[in-house]
């Protein structure tokens, strides 16, 4: 069974980002980048399926700038078998990424596609669902547990008030939640071994996909600073302020 894992290169989750002075976007100059945390969980789950003898090959794919090869190498060091970079400097939006993944999946013919439910930079939470729709595949989102057996994948996912379990026929698409697993620490020997694993590079043009952005960012700004709290004498004063000043009731 082949597992395809799309991953995204994002700003490291522990880094505080800042907005460019012209408000055109986030300043990425000299900022540490890493695998999107949700995608890292997806890689870990795919590698665990391989270690359990269920998956025979784990392929990771990323779309973006050439530096994303470093991100792919990290996934290879975690245990993926080979990698593919779709090299482009165009700002990729969820629909464009979904179309690129559809083109890759058509060539690779994976039995399972597992990816993070969202990226921590744009928080769109759209790519997995769009890809499943384009590919005509069953999907399960926000997975907290994944089990594969008898050409089916059973996915437990959290819903309002509890959890539900879905059974999908393969091939299928699964998006991961934080509770699915804890990614392993990448050791230095595995980092060295990853340098010998195959990493192919292609482009949107080679895949026949137009990735021209459909949305235009008008402005990016810092969140408003939180104001200082106020002490009130009693409940009546609190209610009055919530009505007249905060206007939330």
C-alpha cells in the first residue's frame, strides 16, 4: 500500500512573526521555517503504518519555493521513502494546491492520502477537502485515530459532544488532528540517511496546472493590542459596562 503525504513549509510554530512595514504580508526574512505541525503528524502516522507492515511506501510531496527541499528532507529523515517538490515562486492558494495534489495523485496512484487538517500560517482548512472533491475520493477529517485493514480505513474523529468513527473504502483522503499522535524526534543518523533518499523536482507547468492566485490580499495587519482590564464594584456595574462600553449584551 502506497501512502502519499502532502506537507507544507511554514514558519516554525515557536517563532513570533511580524508584519511587513507596507502591510503586504508576513516578514519571512531570516525566519526559521519548519514542517507544518499538522502535516508532521501526518508523516508520523504514515511512517507508523509502514513500520506496522501495512504500508509499503511513503511518499511526501510539497509545493513551493526551492527551500522546501529542506522540509522534505526532514520528512525523509522521519522515515518517508522518497519526496517530490513542485517548485514554484507563485503564492499558492488552497485550490491551486489541491489541483497540484490531484495531478500528483493521478501519477502516483496512492491507496491513502493523509495530510494535516490545516496549515498554521493561513489556517484555511480547505486543501484536504478540495483535493478529495477533485479526486472523487471518500474523506475523513480531523482524525484522532486511524486504522487500516481489509482495503478500508477506519477513522475516529472528534465532533461536537463526542467522537464518531467512519469506515472508508480505499483509496481515501484523511486529514489529521493534533490528537492523532506525537511525531518522533529526528536523529542525526536519520538526517544523514535522508540525504541519500530520492527527491524529485517538478513544476506546475510540467503537471499542466495553472496556479495563478484567484484571491488578492489587500492588507495584513497586527492584531489589536489587548486593553487593560478594569475592576468593577459589583455585578450591576459589570452588566452596565458590558452593555454600554463593550456592547456585547
